[in-house]
C-alpha cells in the first residue's frame, strides 16, 4: 500500500518475491535433467503467479511493464542457458518457452477482472468504484496519475475490442473469455511485429554520427574538439604568447578548410 498511489513499491515487492521463488527452484528443478516444457510449466505455476499476484487491479505505466518483461526474459534465458553471445531475440525466447509476454498477461487479467466487475450486482463496492465519480472538487494542475479506467481503455485498444461495446460483450462470461483470448493473440502479434521491425531497422541502419570539428592549436598542434576547448588550451601557453598570425584547420565531412584569424 502506498499513500501516493504509486505502483513502484508493489512492482519492487513482486520482483523480489518472484526472484526468490526462482532461486529456490534452481537446484531442485532448473539444474535437473527435466524437459524444457515441464520446466516452463513449473515456472508459469510458481514464478509467474507470484510475479503477477493482484495484477488485475494494477494501474501500470510502461516502465513497470518493461521491468516485468525484463525479469521474465532474464529468468527464461537462465532457464534455457542462453547467453547474450548467442544473439537470440526476445521473441524467439518466448516462442521456445511457449508463453506470452508479461505485459500481455497483465492485459488479459485486467480484462477478465473488468468483465467480472461488470457482471456484479449493483451496490457492490468494486462496481461502485469503477463507475463512481466525484460530485465536487477540482483536478490538480499538471498531468494526472493513471486510474483503472485509463489502463482499461489501453488494454481494450491493444486487444482490438471496442470501448463502447465491451460492457455488453462482457455480460456473457464464456463469450467474453473467448474474446479476451483472441485479443491477447492480437496484442502479442502486434508486439512481436513491432519488436521485429525495430530490430530490423537497427540492423539495417546504424547511428548517424557526424564527424566532429577539429580545432588545432597554432602553437603546439594539439587537436581540440570545440572552440571553447581550444581557447582553454591556449591559455596554458601564457608564457609563450603567440604574436603572429596562426592558422586553425577545421575538418568537416572529410574536407579541410583554413581560416586565418588574428591572434
């Protein structure tokens, strides 16, 4: 619980407890000669359930989901004995494990909980909190913190579910579960496609680094990367003042230009 309505402490606690559960099974399960499918089932039942306990009521930001996905990748790579030298993408790791990303699991849990709240009878506390609004008061200046409705709208958008018709669809529990499974697959495919596109762009195009200007001292010939750096360096030659005309050569895009300046 946090008085500031921040999820940071909860995420840190979940990560700590999930890491402890993963470490307890290192000698008993992970290092044993057991099939990978069995290890993944144990990981899902013990570690993932500990990591995502109560996630259906969270209001996570993107940084929180990124932390959870990083922990899952760290555990799965350790379980499969994959190192960074193998250069295996995160999507390939999830495919071998046969499980979705943590962010997709959080989205599915939120949608299931939202459907459960919609089907509740009027007067129940969770339903009153979901549909209740303040009758008076003003919002504080600046950006507001995320509430459950904001996260719910994002989850509906990721799953491809209409925000105006989801309440009617959620009345049928069996149909709503099927829609959530289909939406989770849509969100997972979109996430993988976006990840692969970004990975392909990084491989095809490297960072555009422009060659820096080079300023050369007219006294000792030392090269400086900035004009102010050259000015500071020349102050060290105060005992040998330059009385004549010096030349500073500026290198840019492979071309050399000379600028005559008065010392």
